[in-house]
């Protein structure tokens, strides 16, 4: 039987960086609230509030906080990999991947399995082709892109950590320069598909900032925030970049898909800003009740993220089922319903978390599995690649049209939802079979 949140909080060592745990929870919580607010559901389908009311797009400069989560990921990955390397003889790459991927993929694959069953049942019963249901089957998997990118960060942590240890800020600078070069090829050179390279360069640069924090090299957060904000303002004002730091329907250029240099500058500003709050937040987190809350939230954060759109869609479905008309998005009646929708979605998310949280818990704290030898590392790497391609593919295709073979383009290749699910499952099995006979434990 696992320790309770109170037990974990009570034995937290003084050396624990509690602020990182708070940032992880706060960033995912902000994303969840943003998704609930942006979903402009009407009888015509599911739109985006920021497209309905364009002036609100400026809010994304504070509320687009995925860079903070990836920054925290870099910090945690550096500590975890180094800790495992100190405690394990021989290669640690496969063990590191298994431990990190289990925490991500177990709840993700359960989520995919449940929603695939729902989508198949709806289509077999003839209810999957409606305007709202079709939009729901597309929308519910879109946030999985974040899981796919995070998987890539986990897989690339060992080599990029070595680069950081050798070159420090220069390694970050090289990734940032590569992101700038990609945008030049995209906007000035018109090179096809070049922009997709920034899915790696932009997010890995933010991840690299987490390595710098882990080694105490973010010494001037105010200057970092100012430089990032100034860069983002200049790029949006004078470059080809849109105001919104999240994707907008129908826009020719998105700062998110694929990421741009403007989004990297935005991430730099956010990292500097949250680091400025580190000292005052530390005093607040020293309070036992506050820290217990953070511990509880950290234990279910991924489950809440996976299921929060399901809860929101259920709220709208219940509203329609009760015969309550859906008001025009952004109208007075729509805004009046926002607090009620938020409370209902939060309550339903809590119910879903209670049901599915067991899949987020570590599997007995062990990463052991069958198999050994030098092939375990490559097998784990191949499995990770398949997992991230499958998850990214599913975020692109959605779960509509499962029986019709609906496909979408992942970078330059067409992919169907069944193929994406198959890649994710196959990758998971490869990762699981990459184990050694050693038993290791990861923290952080």
C-alpha cells in the first residue's frame, strides 16, 4: 500500500525544491483552465473563444504556460538521470526511459483505450457523424501533442545533458540559433517542411533551460525575462508572427504548430518571470497545508490533464440533454455561465481522476522487466520513437472516422488513428521489454 500524501509531505527533505513541484502543478492547471475557457461550444460545433474575440489573444502571453512545464521537465530529468547513474552499474538509458515513460504512457494508453471504445460504439450505433460529436472526437485527443513532445524530451535527455555539462549556455544558444535558422528557411527561403524541425529546436531549447536551472546557472532571471519579452514583442510587431501564442483556427501562421522563434522568446520570458517568484513562493510552500496540497495535485496532475476535456464536453452534453440552450459564444449569457461550467467541469474532472488515478501511480516503484544486454538501450529508444509518433499521430487524426479510415498528415506522412494507436502500443511493448534484471528506483 502506497504512502499517503500527508506521509510524503511529512518526510519531504529540506533539500527538495518544492517550487518546481508547484510550477508543474500550476502550469498544467493553467492549461486546463485555459482550455475550458477557450472552448466556444455552440450548436454549430466547437470553436475558439480567442477567434471569436481576437483582443483576448493578448492573454496568451501570460496563460500559454506549456514552456514552463517543459522547463520544469528539463530540471527534473537532469536530477533523475544523474541520480539513476549514481545508483546503477552499467548502462542506465533503458532504465531511465522505462521509468519516465511508464508514468506518462500508462494513464495515456488507458485514456486512449476508453475513448477509442466510445468512438467505435458511437460510430457503430450511427451517432458519431454529428457536428458536435464529430468535433468532440477530434478535440479530445488534441492535447496529446504535449505527451508526444515530452516523450521526445525524455529520450533526448542523456545526450543533451552531456552537451549541457560540456558547453553550458552555449548548448542552449545553439538550439535557439537553430530555431532562428529554421524560421529563416521557412519565411525567407520557402523551404518546404523546414518549419517542422522547430518542434525539436524550440521545445528542446526550453527544456535545456531546465538543465541550466538544475546547475544553478539561471542567476539573472530578471534580465532573462526582459530579454525574452522584448524579443517576443519585436518579433510579433515586425516579423511574420501572429499575436496569439496558441494556435488559431484558419490562421496561415501559428506560433504553436509548428513552434516559432516568437514562441521560444515567449518561453524565455516566462521562465525568467517564474524564477523571479521563486523566493516568495518558497516561504509559502514551507507551510505544511500548502505543501500537502501540492503533493496531492502532483500525484494526479497527468490524469487531470488527460481527462479535463472529457469533463468539459460532458458538461455541455448535460446542458443539451437537460434542454438548456447553448448561448452564443462570448455573449452576456455565455459569460454568465462560465463560473457554473468551470465548477461543473472541475467536479467531473475530480470524479474522473478518482476513477483513473491508479494508472498514474508508479508500478511498485520498480523498472525491472525481462531481458538484458546491450540491446536494451536501442530497443527502448526505438520503442520511445514509436510511442511519440503514435501519440502525435493520434493528436492529429482524432478518433472520428475510425471505421472509414480517416487520415491526417503527420509532418509529411498520412496517418490513421488505428495506425497511430498501433504504433503507441507497439512502442510501449518494446520499452517494457527493454528491461534488465536490476531493480532501480527513480525520484523527482
